[in-house]
């Protein structure tokens, strides 16, 4: 799950890269995730992992490590990110071993 495992052809990489840079796409992510995933050509496995916020599966598929916390921010907001923010807690709950959050 390191940077060398990134799959540059993975549609989720393109989706997250573009969504986090475009306010209209952020709104679409929140309101029409299914349509957005279809538009970007995500596989069924990618769609399921994104719906479930399954960061470990996304990492295993080749999502760039930088984008993993970005996914949690897209679902939980980007305001005042700190270790106790909803996005940080979501990321920790998905990526750390049980009992380490």
C-alpha cells in the first residue's frame, strides 16, 4: 500500500484528483456519487469500496496514498482538519488496526 503500488490507470485516482479540485464535482460527489462513479468508469469493485469507504481495498487496488485521506474528507468534510476531526477519525478507523484509534 505504498506509493510504488499506485495504479495510474485506476479510474478512482482520476476521480479523486479531479473532484478535490472542483467545487461542482465535490457537490456532485455528495449528491450523485453513483452517477459520478459511472461517468468516471469505476469498476464494480471500486464502486463498492468507495460506497463503503473501504480505504484498505482502495489502497490495494492502487489508489494513490495521498488520496486515501482525501476520500475521508470528501465524505466527512474538510473544515478544520485536526486529529479529532470527523475526517481524521474516519481515516483512522478505516486504516489503523483495531484498538489503535
